[in-house]
């Protein structure tokens, strides 16, 4: 059956923007970072990826962006399989996403203005006059329009993070990925960054993935939360309220910051007596 209804249905977008389908990944054969992980990230929402260091949060972002390819399984962006080796596809898909790197990754030899203008000059083909207007609007959105002529060496760490965010949204991406956006920020800057992430997501209609260790900030701004553990294991997922109210010991330990629980302080090791050659064991 053909007709207007059929045509409209063909243009309907799925509620899911990113699909992780039974993905396993390791940088070498000795250690698996992600182990048979399946996740879906809803379109237009803020999803936080929480978990301890080394559990695969940033690796997951790298797979979505095509920086690495899974050993098995698939990553799909808007129902399209991401193929890291396909240069044309990567160039096209990366125009649709923005990335805020953990340490900003700003060009220190460029001004604030030129840092934000960089992706526009590289990917848009727009005239310089229009690029100027867009850059100033993006800087205004993060409260730094007045800092446009400054060098990166002249701005604070919190300002640098906001400049990196302005650059990440320069091309109006459908997906914005944040890698530790609150790391190294004071409490005021942290609050500003959290509010910006939520506001930009709502105003632009983008989809946001936030990788972080900071539970309170993520719980305050996220629609959904995924809690990961070492080995790429998914411990829990749901709304912030659901995770905060969970009775699971591992979830409770992480969201409350408890020192004792299923998550151990020590990395697995042989008995200490064996390492130091103590006969009969340690006293």
C-alpha cells in the first residue's frame, strides 16, 4: 500500500539514536575492556555513563565516534552501522557529532575565536562573515563572547572547558559526547558546566552522552543513567531516581560513595607473602 501515510511513516525517526549491540572490545588479547555490551541511548535525552576508572566508559565513546572498531558486535548511529575503516562514512558521521574531550584539547597557538571557528572552517564551507556570527553566538551561549580575542594561555581551566564546549557545538551536532566534563573544576565551574550541558541539550534538541565519576552532578542533569563496572559489565541502568533508590549493593556503594562493599580497593593480585618471598605467609 502506497500513499501519504506510507511516505510519512518512512520519515519517522526511531526514538533511539545510538545502539550498542553485543559489543566486545579490547586493545589487545590480554585484557577485555567491554564484554558483550548492549545498550540503547534515546534520542534527545541526556544519558550519563558512570563507573570507576578503567571500566570502559571512554572506550565506549571512542567506538561510537569510530576512533576504534569493536572486536565483535555492532555500533549503530541513527540505525546505520558505524564502520571505523570507512573514511567517507566517518567524515560524514562526525559532522553530526560533537566531542568534549577530558582535557579540552584546545589549540594553544590559536585564539579562543579561532578554536571555535576551526570545525566550521574545516567542514562547513561557509563564508567567513557567517562563521564569525556563528562563533560569537556559540561563545555567547557559554558566556564567553567577550573572551573571543584571548589566547588559550590567558583563560582559566573552567573557561577553557567552556570554550571546548562551544567548539563541540559549533556545527549544531545531533550527538554531543562529554568525556569527564567536570574533572578539575571548582564547585562553581562544575555547577555552570552541568547547567550548560542540560540547557544546550534542551535548547538544541541534541542527544547527550556524559562520561563522568561525579555522581551528584550527573544525577541532577540526566534523564537516564548507566552504571558500568570493570570489564565493561553493565551493573544497572535506569532513571536517576531508580539508581539512587536501588537495593543492589554494588549500585548503592557507587552512588553513595561508600568505601566498603562489592567494589574492592585492591586490584586482584597474588598473596603479598608470595610477592615478597615470605615463608609461611605474612604475619
